[in-house]
C-alpha cells in the first residue's frame, strides 16, 4: 500500500482524501489547566510536561474582560485562528485555505460545558477550519462534554485526542498520569458510541520501559482499532521533573538508530486503517535538553523515511 509516496497512512494523506486539498494544522490554547496541575490530582503535572502544558507551539488565548463573556471567547478564538493562519502563511509563502484547529495546551475539556460550547463552536464556525481536534484526558470527559462533541460533530468533524502514553500501570504511576487503563477503555467506548473519532498519544522511551513494553502499548491500540495514533519520542524539557531525573543519570533517552528501529516495528503492527498523526514529535529547541538529535526535525523525518525504504517496511505488514 502506498499513501502518496509514504509507506504508512499519514495524516496529510488522510486529510487530503477527506477534504480534497492540503489541510494545515494550527495549534490553539483553550485557556484551561489540568487536574494534574490545579491540585485535584496533583500540582506538578506529568513528569514530562512543560510549563506550556505540552502546547508550547500553540497560539495563546487572550480574553477581553471588558465585554460579554461569550462574545469575548468567540472573538479571542477567531483572533487566535487568524494569528495562527498568518504564521502558517508566512512560513509557506502563501495563504492556505484549509486548516485543522487543534486545541493542544493542557486539558481541553477541563472547563464548564457552557464555556466549551462557545470555545469549540467559535472554532468550528471559522470558514477556513475544516475540523477540530481536542486534546484531553479520558478522566475529563463527562457525559455532557461528550454530548456536546457529538452535537458539534454534526457540523464539522470533531476529533478527541487522548493522552494515554502507555498501557503499563507502573509506568503510568511513575509519570503521574493520574488514571488507570480502565478509565481510558471506558472513555474510548463512550466516545465510539457517540460516533467520535479518537486519536491516542503514545510516548516511546519512557524511563524503565523496555522495547517490548513499548510495542505492547502500540499493539494494544492496534487491536482496539483506534482511529489514529501519535507516536511521540520522549523529550526531556527544561523545567520538568523529568529533567531533574535525567540530570541525575537515572535514565537515558533513545538514540536515533534505536528510535528508527522502534518506529519501523510500530508501523508493522498497526493496522493499515489507523491514521499516523505523528511519527516523532519535537520539543521547542529553547527548552530541549535531550535527545539533542531530535532538535533537527528534518534529520529525523528524513532518517525515518530512509530507514523504512531501506528495510522495505510498510504499515500493517506484521512483525
């Protein structure tokens, strides 16, 4: 199977198939926090999470307190989108017309439903936005929130992105994830009942996890036939508890050859219908500690492409 020159089912390919044109992702900040930060479950976040709540590239939300709250939220969302579009346009040297609005920072369903309704509806109403993706936690998806997402999904596609990271409970406790695997399974089941697409985040290279354990997580998600997956290399970022552990020499990050082999094996076991939303990820260079090689995004992507071609690897071929 060839997905427009790639040996895996890429997000770029999927978006073009669905919408008939190239669709660019813009990262947004919904102005929320997280139960792992506000004292509900903890105050320090997951050990790998930066001060930006894993949304360091997101355009910030700026609310005007002097006008009606719903109007302020709607205006702020549209301003965010326009700012993000301007950034993309400058980078590309042109003004693309189709975008995926990704609410990335922190936990984007961790707010009253009335607020979420205005926030997400404002993004969906923007004429250049073809779909929205909502990054959140499975323990922050009430019935009311899921009902809202199902309602909005009738207007434009609404994707829910869940930060699972690992299926292994020991690792989950170590990174302070804050919920058991059963919580994820319940959330996935409810989201599917309501017809919502689910993308799952996985971190490769968590301290203490073997290569076999990482592949167990990916294989588990493949057997569940999740709609999409993000394969994220573990980054050590300044200001995180993970940075302190790394400085103490208690673990090592993956080297590029290790990561290439791991990605190859992940793709082999994932079904062909699973959309690969991310295959490496990158942290801001200004706060990246390790692995240093990951700061060269072009090197990483080119190395992955070369490795997959040389080893004749394509998604769904099996180990």
